[in-house]
C-alpha cells in the first residue's frame, strides 16, 4: 500500500496536489481519521485539516485528539477508510503511535510534517546539534538538543525530514546519514508530497524532495514534481 508523506505547508494552491492522491486511494467519500496531539488547541487545529481535505474531494474527516503523554485508543480508527497523522511536536507523535505500530488499520496513511517523520523505520524526531555542534536552526529542534532517532512506524524504508527548504532541516538529515545513523533519507519541502510504494517514490506539489544516501561521502539529489526515484538503488 502506498504511503503519502507531506512536507508541511498550507498553500491553498497545493492542496489538491498533496491531498488528492491520498483521498483518491481512500475511495469515494471516505471517513478520514485525523490524529492530532492536542496541546489545548486540538479542535481548532483539526478544523484547518478538515477544511483542506474537504476542499479537495468529498470526505468525512473526524478528529482523534490525544494529549501529550496520553494513550491512543486504536478503536478510534475502526470507522476510518484513511488515516491522516497531522503536524506538531514530532517526539510526542512518536510516543503515542510507536506502541501501536503493528496495529494501525490497513488503510491509506498520510503524514503531514511530524506525521511524515514518524512513518519511517527509524524516525528522526528532533535535535539541532551533533556532538554539540549546531547543524540546523535551534527552533527546529522539537525541544531536543542532540539529533535524536527513535523507532517509527516502519511504513517507509527511509528516514524522513519535513519543511526541508523552509526550515533548513536538510542539513540535519545530511548529518544523520554522514555519521552512519541511517543509510538513506528524504527531506521534503513544504507543499510537497512524496508518494512511497515500497522502494519506489514519486514527487508532486510545489517544492522538491531531497534524497540523501550514504557513501564515502553522503550524496544529495533533489527531485521536483513529476519525477520519480527509488530508495534501494544508486
């Protein structure tokens, strides 16, 4: 099953490009569970995702709100034809979802920002320093100091960064690959979708996806909308 990774962003011109393939895969008028870590404004945040989804295609989004440190009840997804894991504090999403990695419903999965990051086998959840040396802006650190990786959902065979061009997080991914923590990763610009089907990847939306591979020195290749690449070959 394809997995849909969105690099964040709220450009209305990109909505159909980043949500359209996900909603099409979910079928006609799907019920879409929208998981949000609720830090007090979860209902308002859900409204933004609901509006974006409904503007693209007929669908029935509903909120699944979990407070930081709270427990997720997987039964909340029983009625869902698709699952959207939304944005926010990435470590908190990892904490909530990782215990249920093998029990998520077999429906199309879309991850927006944090939701994209935790879809990985090994999720890069934050940090802005490598051995004390800054490698990306501190405001992207997700309340962590050193680069931090944790078990993810295992939906895609690579590590994932979001907001690549806008937040400067590509540099964090390059450092993660360079020091041998992961062999391959993708950094996704805002308003950009990466559709992953096993090792096969396709780009759509307004920005680019940056593929980082390990080697004698890490290599970075950038792909725009309409281009494809694979994760398991050079």
